[in-house]
């Protein structure tokens, strides 16, 4: 496999303290910065489903709570693996139970998305 691109993203969940929601936002932020315009030319007769491999390393405060399937669904192409790791950030915010808050914390996630081409 050849590395095609690496991009980073940041995501937060201001209400609900949901590390998966923050991880999904971080993954979306990373891919929104990338235009893989040469991908089809590089693949030629290849498939974006079988020949594109994506690794999303997601740093959050509680990696064991990340729903990797939900995060993988953010990516429109490729075979995706999501690797939650310890990191991210939890900071004080404002607790508004009507918004789904269990406490006053805000969860932040950082994503490093690497796209590989299987050629």
C-alpha cells in the first residue's frame, strides 16, 4: 500500500459528553479539508471500495467508549479502520440538562486520517 494523504481534524461535543459524537465531527473535519481529486486517475481501473484503505486514529478522553462503526460511517469510500486512542481533551462547559448534558464537561477529539492506495 502507498500512503496517499494524511489530514487532521478536530471535533467537539459541547452537550452530552459523547466521545463518539466528538470523534465523528473530528473525522468529518479532517476529510472536509481534503480533496482526493487524483484518486480515480491513480487507481485507473481500481475500485474506491477495495483499493482505498483509510485509517482513522481518534484521540479522545475515553477511547473505550468510541463506537467505531459510527465513526467509520463518516467516510464515503474505502475500507475503514477506526483506532481510538487515549488523548483528546475534557474541559468545563455549561450543564443544560435540556440539551442532553449529564454534567458540565465538553469533550474534544482529534483525528489523524491516513488514506492508503492498494496499488
